[in-house]
């Protein structure tokens, strides 16, 4: 595991469709849950620790995702933060749903970083989809796939299709990490890496680095003096109170 003071797990899931009954196709067709004859599940989960080269994966067992959920739960419990694209609204909820369906022990309330949320909140991109962000930022998008790949796995347990699915998912994880590192300086850290490593509060919350400078002094409406700092390693900004700034000044004086 890559030790950064904060163990960030970057992950993505691929899910199957529900199988159901319907009278006729059409874009206005509305189906009740009573039409479902087989519930959707998690085909595979791909993940890597931030900074680690290898992307790992877990697969369902011919449609059964119980062991996959159990195994990933053990892995995710080691993480301080889970990073996913649209993870807050989709991946986390879907995974929790499959865990409760499989009687897997409940998870804690995860500390998450959602790159889709960061993209929407801080930027005005033409699209916030991972494929677009990858192409826009790095000229590299997701692997092209066909709908038939999901059908081949779901209906025929096709090993060749599963191999393609895992490759597709692993590329998403690699791309996600690159997008995350690009967006990170614009995101307020959810964990202070410096203090997580036992360092002073004035160190960079992004990296724990001492390579920081004061950007400006700010005052709150309550009259409290604060100092805006910048991490020179990432370019990201953060704010510290006067007392912590005095500790920073003392450190600089040696």
C-alpha cells in the first residue's frame, strides 16, 4: 500500500442490468419493480491505492456478487478516503445496496471525494463526464465499448467479454486518478495530510509539505485574523488562524 499519511482508494464499479418482463419496447415504456425477475448486481470492481501503479480487480462469480462485496469491504475499510467519479450518488449507494442484499456487514459512513462534484462546483466544463475530462485535460478518454459486452456477461458468462470489461474498468480507474490529481488543488482537502503524519497544522493539508508560503492576510466578519497559505507543491490554497501562523513564523526563524 502506498503510504501518504492518508490512504486514498481510487475505485470504479461496473454493474449489470436488471432482467425483466415487458409487453413491448419503446422509450415511453414505464416498468414497475414487479416486472423485475432478476436483480442487477456488480460485475466487477477495479481499484488502486493513490500513487500505486497496479490496478486490482474483483469479479462476480457467474452472477453472484456476494464474495466480491465481502472482499471489497475489507479493502475499503483500510481507506481513509474513497475517490470515485459520481461515487456519492452512484458507486457508494450501489455497493451498499448490494452489501445489504448479500447480508454483508454494514459499512461506516465513508469519507469520500467525488471528482464529478468537484468538476461541477469549481469549473464550467462543457461536460463533467469522465471521458470528456480525460480528453480535455490529457487527450485520453475511456475505452470504447459495445452494449453487447454487458449482455454477453449477464446472459452467457462469457470469459472474453469479462476480460474486456475488466480492462475497460481498469482504464477508468487510471484515468480517474489522473483527473483527480489535476483537480485536487481546487478542492478543499477532507483530511489534513500534514497532521495525519504528525506534522504541524501550518503544513500543507494536500501533501504535508513544509514548502508553503503566505499568500495574504484575511479578516472574517467576526474580526478574526486569518492567513491564506499556498502549497507550492500543488498550488492549492488553504487558511490557518493567527496562532498557527505564529507557529509557522517561529519555524521559519529556525
